[in-house]
């Protein structure tokens, strides 16, 4: 739906068909390379995080993207930040790190209980009881 809305806005903004031609130059290879490489790196890092810490850590950092985009927009593009945006970003950051802190404690607790359970288990041997 977003692609359809963007296409309608782009057609309204620029009527010339010449501006819509994609040639075999940087207008094709630049976005293609960026999309493939950034998607590949992002999926690889997400897979590593999922494997080591679980899905909570992965989804907890999604709101951080919004904060990074607003900060980079302010520094690089000169966009104005409003007080509500800054306060909202701070609330999101505090919530994010509270979840990560709590999940980190849960992760450490699970590791210690797993190690304790492994040391308390009796060895299993295959002996016949009927003898």
C-alpha cells in the first residue's frame, strides 16, 4: 500500500516520462547494491542476535531506529526537533533499556539454573532390572 501511495505522489510530482527511465548506470546499480547489501547485513545481524539472545532483544531495538533517524535528520538535514519528540525519544530509550536490562537478568538466571540442573542430574545407565 505504501508503494502504491508513493507511486501516485511521485507521478503527480513529476509528469515527465523521461525522469522515470531506469538505465544501466548508477540509477539502477546504486539502489540495487544498497538494498541487497544493507538487507543482507541487517538479516545477518538479526539472525546472530536471535540465535544468541532471543527474539525479545531483536524486537526491543526496533524503536531505537526512530530515534536514530530523528537524530541523523537533525544533524545532517537540519530538521528542527521539537520538545515532544525529544521527550518521546527519551521515554522510548528508557523503556528499551529497561526491557533489555530485565531480559539480561532473566538470561543470566536461566544460565545459572541450567548449570545447576545439569550438575544435579543422575547419570543414566542401561542396566537390566529383570536379572
